[in-house]
């Protein structure tokens, strides 16, 4: 393992350990209480930001998809990222996690600048995003999907280079973690099934479980509840709040405003790539700019 990679792993382990000392259960109250003191204005500083974004821009041809002056994400909270279609939410997730590069801008995770780092390095520091099951992954078993997520994010290319006994130990550790997560997400029975045979709701659970393979400290979930029936939505919501209660910071994109109101501690509104509002859910819901930019659109969509 390269020295730089070993350093990243050690750094992450120390930080994860420090976070485990925070008592779970009180997490929801703690996050909301702390954020209640924060002014609801775009770009406002947070008491304990795990992520800080500064001057991040990304254009596609003539279109500016992301144009964020300043954004902080509070540690240990569930932050919802909302905004109309094309507002730049998914692009922002891609930039933050190294799947796309900004034209300019800086961002740091726990004080560590992430500019220039690759996806697997960012994942090792503890920042990941979820992905929907692709066609290729649908042809693998549920367990192999999980194992692959663990390897990908840990830097797949490193594995063959490791000494064989260590490689085996790592394989066993990855499989152990996969099974623990499958159990948590009630997917153990489908362990050996092809992922493509799962129901829509089970796929969503698998997407979330895969994102957790590397024990992230901040997980970005892009529409984790989209297209899922109401019964399963509740279970997914429960998993998201469970993550926060275990000390994981959650940033999630969601179009269903009821879901946003129910589980988020803080809401950030994007409009044409910019942060146009942020604040506690019920404050943001009353913001006239938000109603115009987002809720109006959402209402029209819901009608159709
Ligand atoms: N790879 C790309 N090439 C060209 N344009 C892109 C690319 N990715 C995103 N865009 C454009 O950037 C803008 C922001 O897209 P993005 O997918 O981030 O929006 P979003 O907020 O996630 O929308 P939705 O709610 O529909 O998922 C859109 O206008 C989109 O068409
Ligand atoms: Mg999107």
C-alpha cells in the first residue's frame, strides 16, 4: 500500500473513532438544537462543519450547472439538498465526491482540501455518494455488488499488489461487512440472487447499503426514495435517520417535500446552480423564493 494511502486510512480511522464517542440516540435532538441557532441565510457558517465548499463552479458548454459561493454542511446532521430539475444537485454530488471536476473552486472535508483527489481517495477519507444499480451490476449477485462497492471505493487497483495473506484478510473483512449491511437492510435472504431480480424498493436498499461499504462519515444520497412505494419509503426513511443516529452525516437529494420536512435537520435549496436559501425545514418551506423556485414546480409535477 502506498504511503499516502496508508496515511489516509490511518487518518480516517482516528477520526471515525473520535466520532464513535458521540452518544447515539440524542443525535437528532443535538443536530436540530445546534442548527436552531444558525441564521437561515445562503452560505451561512455552521458551528461544526464536516464539509466546506468555496467558490465551486461547473459549466457544461454555455450552461452553468453549479455555481456555489459558499456552503457548509453540519457534522452529524441530515441535510436535504432540494431544488427543481436541472438545479445542479447531482452535479454538485459528483463534484464533491470526485466523479466530476469543477472548473474552479475548493472544498474540504474535515479541514482536509479535496481538490485534485481521486474518487477512491475521497471515499477513503469518508465521503461517498450512492449510485443506482447499473445494467452491468444487475448481472452480479447482491453480495458481489456489495463486495465490489467495498473494493472500488478502497482503490481496486491496490488489491492485487497486496501480499496474499493480507489480501485474504481484506477479502474476509469486506465480505463480513457486506453481510452485516445486508442484514441491516433486510437483504440477507437475497444475498446470492442476481441484483437485477430485486424489486425497485430492494434496489434502493441495495444502493444505500453499497454506499456504506466503506464506512463513510458523510454519505451523499441522490433521491434514495424515488419511485418507491409508500410502505418502503418509511423503511428507507428509518434507515436514513438511523445513519445519522449512528454518527454518520447525511446529505440527501429529495423531491418529495413531505419527506424533507419529516427527516431533515437542515435544508439547502439550489436554483440554477446557486444556493438560493438554506435553513431549518419549516423556515425554508415558508421562503417565498423557495416556494416560487421549487414548491411551485414540485406541485405541478405532483399533479402529473
Ligand atoms: N455531463 C453533462 N453534460 C452536459 N450537461 C450536463 C451534464 N450533467 C448535467 N448537465 C446539465 O447540468 C444541469 C444540472 O444537472 P443536474 O443533473 O445536476 O440537476 P439535478 O438538480 O440533479 O436535476 P434532477 O432533479 O432532475 O435530478 C442540467 O441542466 C443538466 O442538463
Ligand atoms: Mg439529479
